[in-house]
C-alpha cells in the first residue's frame, strides 16, 4: 500500500518535471527568456556556428574587410536565399546610430559581418549617421533609419549601438520573438542584467510590435532617456521583453567617454506612457536623407 502511494507520488513528480522541462525548452518560464530558442535550435544555420568567441578588436580598413568578406554585396547586404519577399524569409535590417566613432564602427563591422553570415540570415547593415552639429538624437535617428530601411521590405529590425560587440553567435539576430533585448549580458555590468526593464544597447523588433509602440521617442537630445522611454512604451502596451539566456546574450562594450548628459530626461520620462501615442513614428518629420552604398554598409546621412 505504502509502496503503491510512493510510486504514485513519484510518477506525479516525474510528470510535473517533464511538463516543466517542455515549457522550459520553449522558453515559457523564467521571465520570458527564450531559453533554448537561440540559433542552436535552427538546424539550417547550425553548422557554421561556434558559440562563444573572442571578438577581434583590431581596427581593420574597410577595403581589407571588403575583400575578406566575399559574401557581402555593395550596401552591406547578404542574401542566403534567392531574394523573394513572398518566400517568408526573415529579412533583417541592422540599424546603427552613428556620429564620429569610426574606430568602433570598423571593429563592429569586422565582427558583425562574419557573425551574421554564420547565422545564415538575409541582412543589410545600415549606418544612420547624424551629419549636423546639433546634439545627438539616437531615437530620431533610429526612427528615420527604420522608415528608410522599411522601403526595402525588411521584416526584422535590430537597433544596435556601435560599441557593443557580440561574443556568442547563438545570439540569433532574427526576431524569433519581438521585442527582444539581445544585449542582456555586457562585460561592463559583469555580464548581468542590471534591470529587468532594460531594452537599450541591442534590441530586435518585428514590424508589428515596433509600430504598436509608435517607434522611439523623437524628443531625447544628448545622452540618455530614450531607452527608458522605450521601456515605458513596452509596458504601456503590455508587451513582454524576451531575452536569450545570459551565457548567449553576451557583449563586449568598447571604451568611450561619457557624452553630454540630457539633464531634462527625467522630466520628459514622466509622461512616456501617454506621450508614446503621439511622439514617435507617427510624428516623425525629416529631411529626406542622402543614401549612399558603401562596400560594407548602407549609409543614411541625416540632418536633424
Ligand atoms: N553615438 C555615436 N556618437 C555619439 C554618441 C552616440 O555614434 O557621439 C551612438 C553610438 O552608436 C553609441 C550609441 O549612440 O553606441 C549610444 O551612445 P553612448 O555609447 O554614448 O551611450 P552609452 O549608454 O554611454 O553606452 C554610457 C556611458 C559610459 C561612460 C563610461 C565612462 N567610464
Ligand atoms: Mn556606449
């Protein structure tokens, strides 16, 4: 009798454990982490992946990289499949906000092109460069980059600081979920996420969610605030933030000095949860940018 009850209890425990294991596998537990949904799940891109790698921190000339990265076409694009919008292939746009950080850009490109190639994604790298002398406005650059890139029918948008170098190629840049915070573990923060709400650094979005939050705010000039504002947009729309596990979503941050801080940011952040409805993609007005095809990226030259 006792033996039978113990067997029953054991079976229940085993059953529960297997249910949990299945949920865990598909990333439905542990704070929306897509625990096993990283690139290693996708057999198609597996053979080339190496997992953890040491980023190459040398500053290599664009010309040399262009010869080395034979798969990259003019404008910084690569297509693993015959380009056909109707085929359902994810078409990734990498958007890098940029001004006067040439060395960082060279280091990022030197690591990012091989990384994306190993993931066998269809991608284009866009550098959204602010070419005026006004204060930097990352949110607005991102919105402009998004609108311009969208003309090329991308289905996935990765917003990417120029100074964050990925360290593990299982960190899939393919919008398997959206929104996805890809830069969860950065060396500067001892490879730990300082705050669950964070979305800054590197994030991946499908069109639907990005448009639902009305893109980024256009109102944050100088450094800081736009990423916190985005966290509030996400919360106001009751969207989860997905992340791969710590050991996968790893980045090295290149060193730079602190840019001029936006002292008004806390005040502007007070009404983010309401303001998002009319400040963002819907209110974006901009001078048509000059667009140039470089060997390793498409340059979007913006005057704000
Ligand atoms: N950016 C530029 N040029 C600029 C300012 C910003 O290209 O003049 C872009 C670039 O892509 C950068 C991103 O905007 O990665 C974010 O700006 P940031 O790197 O200045 O911001 P971050 O949050 O700064 O990384 C944190 C301050 C770290 C100071 C460390 C001092 N020890
Ligand atoms: Mn930085």
